[in-house]
C-alpha cells in the first residue's frame, strides 16, 4: 500500500465515523481532497472540498482550500467568491487575503486590465493590515516584478527576506530580478547557490537554479537540478512541468552535442520572465 493510500484509508476512517468531532471530520475531508488533488484526481478532490464546505459553512478553512483548488484550475470567479467568504468569516487570517489579491491579479492580467488599480489598492491594504507577514510582501514583489517595476519589487522581496530569513524562496525571486532587470546571471547564480546550500530540498530554488545553468550553457548541472526538483515536487502538475524542462534540455543538449547547433537560451522559454508562484505554494 502506498503512503497516499494509507493516508486516504486513515481519512476515510475519520470521515465515516459519526462520533468524530465536526471540525476533525472537516479537516479530514480537506486533507483527503488535497491528496486526491496531488494525484491529479480533480473530481474526487472537488467532491471533498464541497463536502467540507457543506459540513461546516461557518468555518473559513474549507472555503480557503476550495478556493486554492479553483485557482489551480484557473477558475478565477468561483475562487474569488470563496476567498471573499473566507475573509468575511475571519478578517485576521492573512492567507485568504493573499490568495484573493493573487486571483484578482490573474484576472486583471487575463480578463480585465481595469482591475489592476484595485489590485494595487488591495496590496497596500494587506501591507497595512499584516505588516509582519513575509508572504504579503513576497506577493507584492511578484506583482511589481511582473509589471517590470524591478526596484520596487526588490524592496518588497528584501523585506520578506528580513521577516522570514529561513525562507529561501525569496532569494530565488531576487535572483530572477537580477536576471530580468540587470541581465546579471552571475549574481543570480550566487544567490541561488547560497539558497540551495541552506535548503537543499527547495524545489522552487532548484528549478530556478537549473534555468540559470541553462543560460550559462552548463547543461549537466541544469539536468541535475531538474532531476532533484522532480523528487521534491508535491503535485502531478508540478511534476509534469519540471519533467518537460528536464526532457527538453536533455534532448536539446544531445542534439547540440551531436550536430553542433546553437545551444538553447533562457529567452527561449516562453513566460519565464512572468513566473509567479501561488501564495503559500
């Protein structure tokens, strides 16, 4: 029996026990939904999140997790609806605020650009409301980075890093800024190397480090980074993404070696300059 099968079996026992406390059953539904989601079983994940909401309509957790599921599917409108409900139930919980602004920004980018002013207004409100929460500044930095406001973005990432010095993902974001704003790949490589020495099991840093190695035409090192990242990703979607990088670079490297053609550049990766991570991921 696999670890996920054992987990599902345990959650089933709690969910099926009418004597279990309500909140414990709700959490079991949420966590079983997360397991199904990580396995790519979206229908079952959706059923569990819906059941958790129905079981405890006055608790914010089920709405937050269902919203995160919707965001992973890029179903923005139902995600934003759930996040607003979550906030109405607990205004002092920073996670749904971050997710809400992230969802609003994705909608502004893809559907309605007029929402961008509201996004920046809400980012300012988040900073005022949660001045000591690192993820709030990290999200602010990602939005500014995506809008090519590099100096302001770096300031937000540095603040996040100061508030949570053990979180190495902020170093990865700063490294990306070095590449985008300054074309400074050596500085980015130094930052990422330091980050991975501090946390060798951070797949986000490994992926970014691999991209730097590609730019520097250090393909063996890039493949090693992607292979290690593959062992650490948490969902099938992440695994598919990193696998595509690994296979693509391996094939390109072999072709370059055999036929002497021009190596791949980081600029060949569509959307790399627009990379954003979902808050809390």
